[in-house]
C-alpha cells in the first residue's frame, strides 16, 4: 500500500477498454477486459486481492465475447478483508456504475456512508 492512503476508500473511474484491449484476439477480448480491470484496480488501490462484481462482469459480457464496450465506468472500493485467515488485510471490490454518457466524466472520490 502506498503512503498517505487511508484504509477504506471509494473512487469512481472511467476505463477505456477499447484502448486497453486493442489488437487482442477477438475470442479473448471479454476475458482480457476483466483482467485489465483487475490490474487497473490493483495499481490504483495498491491491493493484491481484487473482487469483480457480478453486475460489472455482465456489463463487460453484455454484447458477447468479442464486442466489449468501448468505455466503462467503475467504482473501486477498498475495504478491510473480513476473511478469517487472510494474508492480505485490504481488498478492492470493483462494481459497475451505469451512465448515459461519458462526456465530462472525471475521476471522483465517493463519500462513504
């Protein structure tokens, strides 16, 4: 974990899957997009364990294995790992944020309840 970061944190990002999955074999695009999002969450939140929400997985696979969405809006929530014998104390939970347009969307920190 990087210095200066609190334990629990939630941030919304827009990921350009079109750019990240360019020139990928067309039958492997959706699985690759899931891996790209996991790696993105690891880099941004500094955690090794990343869990993908079922809704996000459905959004990626909505148009099939080869026609992934160009961009996707995601919410990454870093929280404490509640498993009994976990090696990592923090995990990242990634979920889908539906939006009509990506115009004017910026990275935003979400206030937790």
